[in-house]
C-alpha cells in the first residue's frame, strides 16, 4: 500500500517539478499541467484506496480482537466445564450412615402401602378445616396454662391425669370442649349472618367438628388384642396357648356333646320306660290270660265232675258186668 | 407384659408359620404390632410412665427389641407409621422416658402430632 501511494506521490512530485521547471524556464507546457492533474487524480484515488484499506484493516483488527475474545471465552467455558466435570466426578454422594440402611422395594408395594395407610394418615376434609386453629388452641392451652387445663380436665374426669389411663386419656374430651367454646364464640359473632345454629350443623355436615388423631385412640387400644390378653391374665387364665375362639368352639362342642348325651339318656330312659310298660302290659295280659285260663280251667273242672258221671256211666258196664256176673 | 418377649428374634410374618403359638388367640406378631402402634398415642406413653413401666430395665430392653418394626418386612404393617416410629425412637432416650410422665409434654406431643398429621398433607398439596 505504501509503495502504491509512494509511486503516486512521486508521480505528482515529478509532474509538479517538471511543471515548475517549465514555468521557471518561462515555457509552461499544457501537457505538463495535464500530467500534474492526472497525477493528482491518481493520488486522490490512491488516498481513497488507502482509506478503504485503513477501514478494512481496522475491521480486520476488530474482528481479530473479537475472535480472540470469543476464543478466550470458549476456552474459559470449556475449562470451567472440565473443572466442573472433574468436580462432579470427584464428588462423593452423601452417605447418610446415621439414618440406617436402605431397603429395596417395588412401586407396587409402595402404592399398596400408601393405600393401606391412607385412612389412618390422611385426615378427612372436615378435620383439615380448622384443625390448625384447634391445634394452635390446644398448643396454646398446653403452653400457657397447663395447670388450668389440668384442673379443667380433673374436674371433668373426677380423677387426676396420672390416676389411670382412662383419666389420662381424656384429651379427647378436652379438645372438643375447647372447640365448642371456640365455635360458640364464633357463632355469637356471626350468628346473624351466615353461620348455622350449633344444633343444626352436625345434621347438615356429619364431619362437623371431626378430630383427626394420627395414632390409635383409646377405644382402639382398649378394644384390642392386648386388652384381651390382659383380661385373660387378670382372670387367672394363662393366655399362652389359650385361644378364646377355640375355647368357645370347645365349649360349644362340649355343650353339644352334653346335649346329645342327655338326649340319648332321655331316649334310653323312654325306651326303658316303654319296655317296662310293655312288660307290665305283657304281664297284665299274661295275668289276664292266666286268670282266663284259670276260669276256663274252673269250667273244665266242672266238666271233670261230669266226666266221672260218664265214668259212672261207664262204670255201669262194670255194673253191667256185675250185672252180667249176676 | 404378660407376653413372653424374651425371644430375641422378631416374630414371623403372618401366614409364614401356621403353628405359631397363640396368646389369647393372637400371635406374637399381632400383639407386638398392636403394642408398637399404641406407642404412637402420647397418652398411652403417659399411662405407661405412670405405671412405672418406662423405668423398668426389662421394659427398656423390650423397647429396644421393638426397633425391628423400623425395618422391612415389618415396616409395611404399620398403619400409623409417623407417630409410631417417632415415639419408638424417642423412647430409646432415657430423658424422654423420664419426661413423658409430665402432662405438659403429653399435651405438647398431642398438639404437635395433630398439627403435623394435618399439615404434612397440606404441604404436599401446596407443592408445585
């Protein structure tokens, strides 16, 4: 580019010098003047080319800088990625040793279990509504005035909470009273507007005031197998190997056997009675027959009396014989 | 406890052994399942404390033995898994066994348990 411009400058200088010479010699030539104009035009064109060149150069420079910057950025990113990958690869997954070992299970098992426990772990909608308030109220009562709560409870139950499980288990009765007072205060405020009267509420919504316990309640514990076992041991029966159902079955069978034996005995007795009656009847009949026989015999005996008459008659032969002898 | 729990091995799963000895008509599995779930009731814990069970070394050993409910295959039989396992874990602590006799702690456990019983559900519902 430099040579290109230098050549043009030289040409302009040369044209100028020759023109000046020609002027100095007082012999100005038109041709020389034209030459200078042409050279000047060339120079102007060259300068324009130089400007374009400079612009291009600047652009190239800018692009190079941009490329370099992007290269650097790419390198940074790749480097960061590499470092991150390395880090990720080197990171050990946290082992919760304290929480115990992990167990394998299948989705079906999990879903089965979820369905099974849903009734005991998922509160009904009625219990969710306002349960938070109730819990807060209970917490407040327990936190702020446990003594008052205690007093109320012992006056209700008539026993101290530690006296027996039954007495200690009247939280169920304590909670409803709290909710009752709470809702009563609510109704006094809003009764003129939208709230139903307290006595109608349960009829409209059976779940009204429902309390959800996420554990077995006292009734369940009292009606369970342990209490059955306890009942047996307090009644002096060793529960080991003792099955009330089997006992029941055994008792039933015994009862059945007893009944059957009784029935059999009754039948035997009846049979015996029948036999005895028959015997008696037979004997009566025999006696009757004997009597009849005797009677008959009696009548036959009178015949016998006549028979001697016959004999006497036959004796007549003898008599006749006698007579014959005579 | 009238049930003999000196056996170190957890009872067999239901249906595994038909000749399982019965106690009042129930298998050891049934009785222990019921007992361990009853432990989820704070008032029952208080009842046990007032009857001085929780200070009995034999009973403490029994509570330790009951930890098998936290593992399969027994885990899936718990119908009140949250409070049951929480209280079973807490009962392993001597401090808790001493303190549960206090009605205040019982009320606190009831309030927290009932709150948690409702809120865990709401939390999962509000999650995106």
